[in-house]
C-alpha cells in the first residue's frame, strides 16, 4: 500500500518536471530560431535619420535669394526635461554617468549656461523647454486615445533643438562650456539664409516651427522620411510657404526634401536597405531681383518724401504672361530676422506696419483707377454708348454742395474725356444705371472679389457685397467704399484691359502644374478702343490727370496708357495716391497689347500722399524708365523730343 502511494506521489511530481523539460527542449530546439530572432530584435537600435537640404529660392535670372547654410544646433535629450525620475535614471544609464550627475538642479544650471551661449534670457529657454514638454505630452495623449492605452512615443527618445544657427566659433565655445552637461548636445545642422534685405522680406517669407496641428493633419504622417517631426520648421509665409504645399505631379512638397535613413542592430548589421537623403527642388520665381531692389528704393524715397505717408506698394506684371516682375512693399523687413523680432517690429511701428504685405494683402479703396473697368462694363452691358454724355457742374446735385462732388466743373462729358479728366459725375451716372448687381457680375471678370493666383498665404480678396442702393453703386463706380482692392488686383485689371482677357498672375516660374487658361471678356474691340483711348489721353494729352507730371517723352517705341486715383480714407488725412497703367506699342495703342513683348502693367499706391497725378505719376515714370533701361534700353532715345512733337 505504502509503495503504491509512493509511486503515485512520484508520478505526480514527475509530471511537472517532464512538462518543464519538454518546454525547455521545445524552446531550445524546435523554436530556437524564433526566440533567438526575438531576442536580437530587442537589441535593435532606433533608425538614424539624416537631414536633407531645403531647395533654394531664386529669381528669374538665377540669382539665389534663399538657401540652407551650414550651422550648428544645441539640443537636449527629452529625458532631461521630462520631469520623470524614472526617465532621469534611464538617462544616467544611457550617458554612463552616476545618477547624482543627472539631477533637476544641475539641469536647471545647464539652462543658465545655455542662455549665456545663445544670448537669450534664461526664462526664454525655460519657456521653450516647457513648450517641448507640453507638445510631447499632447502627442502621448493623442496616441493613447488612438490605441486605447498609454505607451512611450518616439519623441520621448529624441534630442530636441533649443538653440539653432550657431557659427563655427560659437559651436566650439558651446562644446567647451557644455562638456559638464552631457544631456545637452551640439549637433550639425543648417540655417536658412536670405539675400536682398527688406526689398524681399514679404516675397521670400519666413519659416516657423511645426505646430501640433501640422503634425495632426500631416498627409504624410505614416512616412517616416517625409512627415513633419516635432523639431521641424516649415514655410509659413511668402515663397517659403508657396513651396511647402504638396504638389501631386511631383509626389511631394516642392522645397522640402526627403530624409535619409540607416537602420541597424547593435552589431551594425543592416535591418533594411539604407536610404540616401534627397534634397528639395529649387523654386524659381518670376521676380527680377535687380528690378525689385531698385523699385523698392524708389518706393522708399517716395514714401519718405510725403510727410503723412505710412507706406506704399508697387506691382509690375508682364502684360501677356502675367508674370510678376516686381512685388514691392515699403516698409518691409529683412527675412533673416526671427519671428520674435518681427513681432517686436510690428509692435513698435504700428503706423508703418512693416509686417503687412500690402501688395497682395492691403485693403485699399482703389479710387478712380477702376473707372476704365466701369466704362468697359457699361459699354458692353449697353448701359452707355460712345455718344452717351452727361453734364458735369462740379457735383452731381448742384443744390447739395459737399456731396457727390467732382474735381472740377467739366461741362458736357462723353466717355473718353470722362476718363481723361476723371469726371466723377459721369461715373456717378454710369454706376447708378449699372446697379450693384450688374457691377458684382463684372468685377470678378477683371480680377476683383477673387484671388489672383500668387499662391501666397498672404493674398487677400474682399468679397464685393454692397447694399443694393444707388449710393453704393455710385461709390463703386469711382472706386470708393464698399469697393476695396489690393495693388495686385488693380495691376491685373490694367493688364486685362490691355489684352482683353483675364489671366491669373504667375509668381512661381517652374511650377510643375499647368498654368490656368485665359478668360476672354465679353467686350468688343470697339468698346476696348474707347477705353484705351481714354487711358491714352489721360496720360498723353493736355487736360489729362496724369499729363502734367508724366516724364516718358524719351520713349521712342512705346507709350504709357493709364489712370490716376485719389482714394479717400474716411479720415481727416490726405488721400491715397494711385497710378495704374501699362506700356504698349506706340503706333497701335488702341489694339490689344498681347503681342507687345515689352508691355508691362504697373500699379502704384502711396498711402496718404495726396493726388495721384501729383504724387504717384512722377514715381511711376521713373520706375518704368528703370524697367526699360533694364530690358529695352534701345527704346529710350538719348535726344528726347517733347510730347507735342512726338504725336
């Protein structure tokens, strides 16, 4: 009996031993390869990514205006700023230093040294650290929501940039001073450099750190080589933003490149084929850098020469192609300044607003510059004819002085002299018979109430939604509120009048996407000829609002057509001074300028400068002479004839 129980007991004890032995054999023999692979996987290192260069930005002639230059950054390991003791212990192990070296007090001490190197207040470094920690914690929260449980995210193992753009001497100093703080690393990096000074600030734009919204909405979030990372920067203004957008035909963002990657285990064995970094494509603008710089100086002198003026803008378009040759604002800023410096500049100069891109984001009443558009629309709609005449007694209603006034007592006015002399009374009548509904149909045909195609995020267009009143229609016809426009829109309006067709403008010369087609306006050549004759006489015949101050009599082959404007601002200050016009062939100015290769359209506004004929016209004359000297010098005769002799 005893022996039987003993055998049973031994059998009971033997079964677990046999089971364990079986599992050991199973693990070490049958599944050895599987678990060996799993063990080796635990030894894998994180992939190492290599940066790529952002593409250059250049002008139409290849002049480099924006590029990546070598620099050095200082980064901090996330474990050091996590506020987590477990992470600090892990950091000590990673750095192979005693745990007493990596303490919150010493980390705080390192921020003081870092601030000294960077030339920034320590509080700014601490704010930056807090922002990094806040962003990583939000990423953790989003990942936990997505997967249903908390996990460590890759950003918790990164080195996050705190200081960037160090030169060679600065990085050597940083390495020496930070040697005692191994959680701070000096890294090879790059910095974006901009040429040309303030003449190009708005056109080139700026970069800014990616936001959580950028990370959340990134269409490439699953691609580790192209997705945004928390320490990335991206283009947010100007051409930098233009080249940041995804281009389907190219399959990626244009200026941004593609990171390289190496992924190995701890024995340096490749886990996947290495990927070489691919630099971004270069973006070529239609801007002429030399012309842009010269026009900026001419605009600057004009603004500073008017005591009340707060700024101004000029846009120069090639009439046939609508390529933007110059897009100039004054005041402006050097694109090399930091975002904090730009904010400080905007706070200090609330009068000049150097941060505002006036050319495409300014909200101006265009004044009398839009009268040729109103006339073309009214002629085509059958509201007026070539023989329609209105009597101007100096105001619309003689018994209401001070309201609905005109610049002079013009007498009987037909369409051509009404443009030549800028008769408000004629256009009050024209606007009234057109009505706001008709005007709202015609404005977009000339480029108003719509974006004009620069692709820049700063481009604005206010919708035309006036009250359906006679007064609103009259005000619209002379370019006053509720009608507002940007200098770019007014320049494109003039190019549309010159060619008879509307086209979106072109700022990105090597854009791989097809250019939009032209939209021919429902205006007959006979009606265009009336409008163009009025614009010709406004500049080139006695009595024209631009005649006294234009100075282009030395042009042998081309002639300027245009319109002045003096836009009221609703304040007891001088009006905005406008001039818009275009160059065309001298002998056939009544015809379309689409075949004239030298034809350019120009729009200039000088804020609070006074009458456009007095203030804007002389400046435009010099600007157009600058353009002709650069591209068509043979058209400027050395022995200038008087205008009376020329016609």
